[in-house]
């Protein structure tokens, strides 16, 4: 699986949290069981713990989190962060690239963030099957959906982004990915398995004042775009121009949040 640095995950975290759907978060909280004992959550591909930091204070009840990731550095960082009173955290190091077919899901709810657009269709199928078969609600946040806009615009934007979207559909460590189509594919698979699915846009809004984030974004887009471009010089020209605009360049990056519930939970 591809690695992600703590620096990058920390840089993006405020944009992640600001983008997320409060409506779907509230709908999940309302649907979760009210039995005794802490609410059990499993976070797949937890990274450095951003999902925990967003959700734990919003669920307003005792919680037991299991954080799953392949990267021991990210896991160590995640479990070292402060959590609200009544919240416990354990870490499980696990390579999820083969899917979740045999992963113990001893939980009341499955959550994940910024993962579905990296995985393969068979991976999505394994997740949908497990959630439906075991009646586990799923909240999958911040799946990219291919929409990116820049202000000001550049005549090369359409080409650069077309090649960037092509890169999103390559093998990202889990097999060939649906990329920006992942939220739609996941929704279809979950519905076909009998779950009730809602989605909502959860877009990053990156203002011109967020110069460091803007610079990282255009570098990342250019690197991925160049890997799939028949005209790498066009991408490098775009990158040079965009970096020269940092401080005056703003972006909107499209994401989707997805909530899947079993019929009895709605």
C-alpha cells in the first residue's frame, strides 16, 4: 500500500474536518445501538487518527475504538493523541490490501475516511458483503469524486485533471481502483446487498490564504498527472505557473461522505 506521511495527514486534517457531512454524522449517531457498555467502532485505514478525533466528541457517549492500519508509525501517532473522557483506543497493525473478508469486525459500526478511492472493486465488494451480512452500519467519509476547480482558471486545467483522474484509477496498492467513481460503486454494492445508503458532498474548500496546502495539492496533482500524461511538459508548465500563483490561488476539491445503514436502523 502507498504510504502517507504524518505531516501530510496533519496538513489536510482541518480541511477534512471542515468538509465532513454533519447531517450524516448525526444520522449515524441516532441510528447506533443504545445498549449498555461503550459503543464499539472499528476504523479501517485509520492513518494518524483523524477520523477518531472528528467523530469521538460528536458521538457523546462511551466508546471503544479499534484503529486498523498497515503503518506502525501512523498507528503509534494515532494512539498517542488525547481522546475525550470515556473513550478507549487500541491499535491493530494489519495490511488491508487483500480486503476485509477475514478481518475480525467485532464492532457496532465500521468507519473509514479517505480510503474508498484507493481500493479496488473486489475490496469494496468484500466490505459491502461484510457490513450487510453482519448488519454493521458504515460511515465512509471523504472519498474523492473527481471534481476539482481552481480560481483563477488555467487553460491547461482540463488536460491536467483528466490525466490526474486517470492516475486515480490505477493500482494504488489494492489492485486497480475505481478512483473517483468509488463512492458511486460502493453505494451500488451496499444497496445491492440490502443496505440503505445516503451520500452527501463533503468538499475541501482551500482558500488562497492556505498557501502551504495549495502548494502541496498542486505538486501532488502534477506528479500524478505527469505519470499518466502523453505530454509531461504540459504538466510541468502548469505546475510552474500554479506554484507562481500560490497565495492568490484557491481550490475546491470534491469529496463524498457515505452512510450505509441496515433497514432496522433507519
